């Protein structure tokens, strides 16, 4: 078995085509045979939700039938070689007369993919036969390079040498070497690379000339999407085969330029052509979507996530070109109108292969499903069920270009073989691991550290493990728990401060191959250091200074709340006077995390700035500073205070109080420094006893409430206000009379009225009694 079959996808059940099949492929009767559309077999699962409707037998039949018409392109009667295009019934050549090396190269690639799938030696032999003829006829022994086209008599019809055609031939050579292991093909690869690098490559900007003449003069100098794509694929394949770093460097340079300068950031997809210096757009239409395959091949071979990202982005871009017929339309830049709406055998199969690989690598069901649909559409809509082979193109209105193109036969053969290999052993791709991370990123020993990762595979996931070591202890491997679809986690339960933890992720898929993927951060492992639970300095807050405006006679006190989970080892009060040198004094812990310091002996008008620094009691000795966000705390020392306070206004409520009223006195007092206390003192009926009430500051007024006075009486009061220096002021005496309440006054009047009435009644009764007694006396006198 050749190297190509080893690196390709080998069917689990090797189906050998019998010799008579090969005979029939040569002596096939055009008039009597018909070619079937593919059958609808039992569904074969490629992932949990995506299916390919083709069976292994469908692919084997389609590959064999397509190969059977290859000899109808052979022009042995014209000195050998393979005709570019023929009529649908293979009776004569069609539009193009002659032979093209890059058409032959694509058929070589298709045959070698078929060989990889079936291990049928016939396909390999045929591929080598094509190459043997091409090498002896297309290679320019004088100037180097492969001619573009030969006439029927094998004379050079078009001697120009386009980059695209050279590099497609180079890809075919890589496949030949992979399949056979014969060093001559490696020699041809190195020879062709040297020719391309010397004659096409422009080191000034990393671009490549498009077309050279037969004598190697430059005919076209621009960056065309097709030339770039095939040149990049040749460099990628050559690097993948030989691991020659020069090929890799050139591939990366070209692909990066392609992405940086040709991707249309406004509307998506790539410009068809830009100028040689990469700056000027020559053709901005959207088409030739087969170049999408270059991006996914770049990721497969180089592993650069950027290329995979662009493969995903451009897959979405290309969907703008899907027509209702399921074809990819060539469109204008804005995706608003199309040039053609057709399926084409010379480009669409590469797009389908690109879809397939992207869907496999990403385990993306949507992309896989589109790959299977598009592949079936290409084959079924281009298949000539009467004469065999594949039509050149079919338009959305069902118009068929009935001639057969040699290149399209080879490209569709490659597509069928690639899809078939995937179907027979659907998972040779390692699982995909993304988004490996741990939270918190910089954990403390009090944290629970959780490692998370995303793992997916078209065959499902068998296991996801985190393998870790702590410090230099042995590696430990533990299963991760699936949180949700494709997302897994593991939480470390016990880690100590100072632990260095290294870890990587190992995933095994659920395919028969049990493919393994490891995410070890590109060989560096993921890691984190477990910090002490206290790597931050103490919290310093609630800084309070009293007095806020100190004088030379005052001691200045400063309190601050300082807390830390490890305790506070020290608190230092730093201050400077009139911007002199900083001095530091220790603060004393009072209680409840409150630290205190008292300062004295400042001169008048001194400007004092200060801040507080504190160190915690952890092993890390973390230090914190509160310097008022860099502005420092400050005060200015006032001179000795000899100015008395000012009583500006006195408010009494109510103005005419009764025995039922609470009497509220409010006073507005100010001072040049600070009012420290205000006393309400009052006396009753101008007595010698004065009662004092300490007033309270409420909303910038000093307030006191007199206790109840339940008799009618005269009250006099004064306000005494003190400042911090002991200066004081006494207000004039304020007087008011406590009056009876309206109810009590009414009762007094009522009682007085009742008393008066009662006295009148008594007088009347007395008069009546006196009169009566006089009358009785008079009667008694008469009786005598």
C-alpha cells in the first residue's frame, strides 16, 4: 500500500473492483448503456443529527462509472494525451481543441483519491500513465515550467505559463509522491517550486506574477483569486509532505496577504482580483467559491485558528450566493444581482469538499448537511444518464451545456472519493477542543477553581479528562463533568496558597478509532498559581479629623477605620507641614478597627497635609495607602481665637404660648472658628433661679424645647453661645407670658357666671324669707 493510501481515508471494508469492470471501462458501449442516478439507501449516520443519503455502494458505483468514460478523452490517434472537451456522446471534440496539463493534473488527483478509497491499483496506474505522458510533452526543457496547451499534433499551441496551472500540477505531484513514495516525484516537486519561486515570486510585496510567456517574460501581473488559491495549496501540500519550512513560510505569507488585502470587509467573501501591490481592486464580483477550500486546508495543515475562523466566516458569506435551485451564483459585490445561476463541474466540487472538511473539523451539523446536499446536487444535476460522464454545467432553468470537460470529470471524481472515504470511516479526525480556561484566573486559596472546556466531535465524546499536577507532584487525570452540550468542567476542591498547578485537557471521541485530542496550550500547558487569601493591603476608610479647622490652641485628632482579613500589623500617620519633609507617626488602635492619633504644637497659619499607610499581618505584608486619591488630606491652623460667637436670630414657637404648648426655641449662631455649645437659660416670674438647657444643632440651627409650664406666669430666657476657645456671648432677655388655654378660660367664665347666679338666688330667697317673717310677725301682733 502506498503512502497516499496510508494518509488517506481507507474503507473499513475493502471493496475490490473485479477485472471485468476495468475491461468494461475500456470497451464501454456508448449506445447501449445508461447510467443511474444514485440510489436512496438506508441512512448512514455521520453524527448525531446529520446524514449522508449515499451508501458505500453508491459511491463505488459512481466512481467506477465515472472512471469508465476516461478513455473517451484519450486521443491516442492524435499522438496521445487527453482531449480538453468532447461532445456529450464522445464522438468528437467540442469547443476546445487540444490538451492541457492542468486538466490532466486534476484528473490525476481524482484518480489518486479513488485509489485511496478503494485501493484499486487501476486508478493509480492510470494516474501514473497520465503523468508520464504529460511530463514528456508539457515540460519546457529550455526555460522550465509547463506549457498551458498543446495542439492535437502535440506542438505547443499556447506557450504561456500561468501560475494557477503550474501549481495545480504541483498538487498532483504531491499526491503522486504520497501514493507511490517514489523519489522522482519529490524531485519534480522541488524542481517546480524552485521554478515558481524564481520566476513568479515578487519578494517586494509577497505577490506572484499571474502569467509568464514561454520565455518567462511577465504577461500578467495581478493577484487573481484562482492563482493565489492553487499556489497556496501547492505550498501547503508540499510542506505537509516534506515538512520543508520554506514551503510553510511562503504559504503563510501568501494566505495572510490574501486575507488581509482581498477579503471584502464590507460585503464579505474575496475580491476576484486586485492589483499586484494588493491595494487596488480590479474585479470585485463574488464567485469562484472553490477557493474556500484553501482556507480549510490551511487550517488542517498549519493549525492556525485564524484560517479556521475565516473558513467559518466565508461559509456564511457564500450562503448569500445560494439560489433557489441550490446552486452557487456568481454575483456582484453587494450580492444584489447575479451573472450566472448554475452548477459547474470545474469549480463547485472543491466548494463541497471545503464544506465537508469544515463540518468535520468543527463537528458542525449545519455545514455538514450543506456539504452532503451540495455534493448530491453536483453529481445528480451534471450526470449524463445516457452516455455517462458529467456535463460541464447546468443552469437553474435546466439548460445543460452538453459537452464534457476533462477537468470536471477529475474534480468530481475527487469529490466523490473524498466523501466516500469519510462515509466508510466517518471519523478520522480528532475531537475539537475550544475555550479551555479556568476561573478565577488568579485564584486565592479560599477560591474554588473551576476548569472549563468545550469538546465536540461528529461521533460524540467518549471522555473528557483534565490531567494536572500540583507543584512537582505526579500527574493526576480525572474525568470532567458535562455541564451542557459540548461544555465540560472540573472543580478543584482543595488547593493551598503557594500551589503551582499545571494542567491540560485530553478528549477521546466515541468513534471506532477513539481519536484523541489534547489541548496543552501549544505545549506550554495551562497553569495558575494559588495566591494567599490576602494579597491586598488593608482597607483604610472613614478618616475623620477633629477639629476640622484647628487653632494653635487645639490638639488635632484623626481617626480612621482600618480592616484586613489577616489583621493589621501597623498603621502609620504621615504628615508634613508647609510642604516640608514627610514625617511618620504610629497610630493607636482604640476599638472596633478604629485607629487614632493626636497632634499638637502647630503654629498659626501652618498648612498640614497628611495620609495614612497600613500594612497587614499576612505573610505577604501587603501595604495600602489612603491619600485621598493623591490629593492628600489637609488643614490649615488658625491663630488664637479672641472673637466671640454671633447670635444672629432667635425663633420662638409659638409666640404666645399657653399652658398646653411645647415651647421650641431655635437660634442661629455663627463663629469665625466653631460654635461648640449653645445654652438656653430661663427663669420664671423674674426669679433668681435660672434653668439651663443644652441646645442641639439641627439643620444649622441650635434647638431646645422648654419643659411644660402649667400655670399662667411670665417666663424670661437668654441664649449663651460658646466657641472652641471659650469665648461666649449672651443674648438679651426674651420674655413671654404663659396664658390659659381657651378651654380653661371658658371654664372660669362659666364658673363665675354660675357663682353670680347662685348669689342672686340666695338674695332672693333671703328677701322672700324676710318678707314672710314680717308678715307672720304682723299677724301675730294683730292677734294680741
